[in-house]
């Protein structure tokens, strides 16, 4: 555990970058520092590996002051990832990743074998091992930066806006990858970003900072969305925090209806039977059960259903994997107001109305079931 | 007679190819003076440039020293040193080293200052010592520029080492000075040609050294 104990940083020019900051960073989880530019996030992060020395207060690592060990020993036990990756352009990818193991005195062979292993772990093709950084895309370089930080298997990982310089699609990929790696490795990650969505997606705990180096709120993301401490945090969270909070409610409990689902080859009898269900529309699927679209019962004639004339079914969600937010989104996207639930193969397993989703949201709020993180 | 005839005459005269005043002997002397001067200049310029460049301090002082060094006329300095120190290699070395230190020092400083700060930050953050950062992170990236500083210094030394002949030493300057004195223009032109050829060879050597020592990851630009 990292404990920041009323730490203040005053730069020589008088700027107070961090003001009496106190908080505890739990082990084996991702703690995100988020806030507007210049609020002291980087300064805070860099005080943990002593790239910046606090003016007042102290930082404890597992109960011991970080000054208790030599500075370079401390730093070698903490992976460090920065915005533009900061790769060594004169070294190949594999040698970049092998840097810290080499510093720790591993043989070249062992360090390179470890580097190759890490390339796979962060989703890099090992064919890139002998390339130089300039031959890689920004996203790939950032993966190398993460692999390099993980190379000596440090218990702590410090990341300063590591994904800010890549485009949104690549960024999402890197975020998902980080969550996957964290599931496998369970590091103590301190992550700095100015992007509140990134903070909410990645953080187990989120520290919202405000200009002047003050801690505005320190809470799990769901709590942040539910109960922002003040107007600053509320503004910073943005307009649709109610909707975003739904990301924390699983969609497993939704009561799905199977009755309004018909295959495209359904005969008149079946169409008739389905139409008597209390849904105003029927979801037509292909012969494998994958959704094609919605149709009104009276428009569907057995044997001659034209898939082109069906209404869009929006974006289906996967119960168990996706959240209530995805279910609600699916129902809003579909002109019928119903969301389609699918299994891992994309086959429709049920449909659910906005009313039912709404009821589930109210139940979830009432139960405060917001601890389980779910994707989507 | 034109210059080409002079050159041809000088180089085809077999008596110019042996003895203490022969081409091999004079070239060898010239190489020795040049290497020695470059060695001293690098010994001063490189460490000072590397350390000041790494810490980013003293840039203004360096610029001042460099300007002063460039403003000093080598020949004037030679005369002064000769009067002061008498015959010997030292009065020759001092002006040559003073000539060569500024390009080495200033280019090395600039080369280190122009290194991208983020790999340096990353290196420090992962626990590299300052000397490792300097030699394993900054130097390899700054190397092309540092070599270009050494190269300018070397070229200037090679052309200026001719002044050694003024104080009765050898080297290719011998041909030029003796030739002028004896009104033997064949000798003057021959000596000048040799100096130019040595400068070109120096360029070639630095090109090869850069090919061998600069990482392909840095060289691509
Ligand atoms: N080396 C420094 N010297 C003086 N002021 C600094 C220095 N580094 C950062 N600051 C100032 O401290 C404040 C916090 O900076 P920083 O921690 O980099 O913020 P953030 O990472 O949240 O954008 C800013 O006002 C910044 O200008
Ligand atoms: Mg910052």
C-alpha cells in the first residue's frame, strides 16, 4: 500500500502544485488521479518515485518511508510509463523492454527472453522485436512502453497519461488491454489522466483533483457518479453521469421475453401464436437465430418476410457481460423501444422493453448494487 | 603551365616519394600532428560538452569561450607561442587545440541539449544512474551531431597543421612554405593538393565511423 501523508509540493518559483494531499492507494488495484491540466497530477505521481521531492509530508510504501531505500532501488521496483512512451530510439524493441532487467543485472539472454514474453502479454507481435521505435505506430510504441515498465515484474506501476496521445480507437484498445493485464498480474497501478471517462473506466478508486493541488474527492467511480462531493466534481463528471453510472449495474437480472422472437421461416400458426404475446412487435431472426429486425405482426406474412423491410434492432447486449447501460442504449437505439439480448454467438436469447429496463434500474439503485464492475 | 601540370610534375617525380622530405614522411608527420591536436581537443571538448550538455548548465559560458576561441587567429597565436616557448611541438599544438576545441565543445553541448527529454525522463524514472543516462540514453542519440563537431574540428586541424612548418617542423606545410621560398610552385601546389586530399580522407573516415557507430534507429533521419 502506498500512503500519501499530507504531502505538499511547492516549486522553487512558488507554485503550489500539490497542497496537503493525503490518501491511501490500495494494493493490487488501479488508482486514478484525474483533474484538469495543471492540477498537480503529474507532480503527485512523480513524488511516488522521487522524481520530485515533496516540500512537506511523506510518502510511505508498505509502511516504510520511500526515502528508506536508495532512490534507484525504489525506482527499479516501480514501472514508469509516460505519455509519449519515451522509448530509446537507438535500441530495438526487445532491448528497450529489456532495459530494467539489464539494470538489475540479468544476463542479456534472460532479459531478452523475458522481453519477448512481455511483448506477447501486451499484445505485440514478436516479429516486431528487432525493429526500432520509429518503425512502430504510436499505439504500438505505447504498448512497448507498458511492456518495458512491466519487464522486471515490479509490484507498482506508475502511468502518466499513457494513452492520451493516441486516437480514440487505439486508446480504447489500450485501456481494455490494461484491464486484461491487470486481471492477470494484479499490480498496484497509479494512473494519471485528464480524461474522466478513462478514469471511470479504469479506476478501482478515483482521486479527482482540482487546480491548486487539492483533492476534491476520492471514491470508487460508481460512488463518484452517484454522489459527487461538490459542484466542481459534478461539473467535471459531465452531463450524463446518471447514464454512465448504469455501467456499474449488471444486466444479468433483466427479465427477458422469448415469446416475440420468430425465425424468418416461421409458418402462419407460429406467427399467430407469437403475435398474441404482449409485445407490439416481433423480432425476426435468421435460421441460426441471429436477429434481422423488428416487424409489426400484421405486416409479417408466413413464407414471405422481407428482411429489408424490417425495423432496425439497435445494438444488442449480452446479459452477463454488458451492463444496464448497454441494455438501455440498445432499447433507445431501436425504433421499437425494445432491446435485444444475444449470446456469445450473436443469437437472440430474448428481448426486453424500456419499461422493464427502467424497473431494473430503479431496483438496482435501491439495492445499491454498484460494486460489480461490468463492461459496456 | 597550369595547376594540373604542376600536380602531375610533383607527383610523378620519383625523388618526391622517399627520404625525410618525401611524401610518405611528410604525410605521416601531418597525420601525427593532426591526430595529436584532435586528441587533445577531444579530451577537453568532449567531457566538458557532455557534462554541461547533460545538466543543461553553462551554455552561455560555452558560447563565449567558443566565440573567443574562433576569434583568435591561429597564425598569430603560433607566432606568439613560438616567441614565448621557442621551438618545439607545443607552440604548434596550442593554436591547433584552441582552434579545434570550440566546434567539439559547442556541438557536443548542443547535441545533448537537442536529445528528446522524454526517453531521458523515462530512463531516470526506471532507475538509471545519471552516468548511464548520459552514456546509454543521450550519447547514442546525440552521436551523429557529436561526430559532426569532431569532423569539423578534424578538417580545420588538417588544413591548419601546415603552420607547423613555420616553426621548422615537418608536415605538409613544409612543401608549401619551402616551395614559396624557393619559388618552386610545383612543390606549393603539390603540398596544397596533399592537404586537400587529407581533408577528403578525413571526411571519409568520419562518414565510415558514423556508419559503424550510429544505431540504425537513430540514423534513419
Ligand atoms: N518544475 C516545475 N517548476 C515550477 N512549476 C511547475 C513545475 N512542474 C509543474 N509546475 C506547476 O505545478 C502545477 C502542477 O503541475 P503538474 O503536476 O504537471 O500538473 P498536471 O500533471 O495535473 O497537469 C502547474 O501549475 C505547473 O505549472
Ligand atoms: Mg501532467
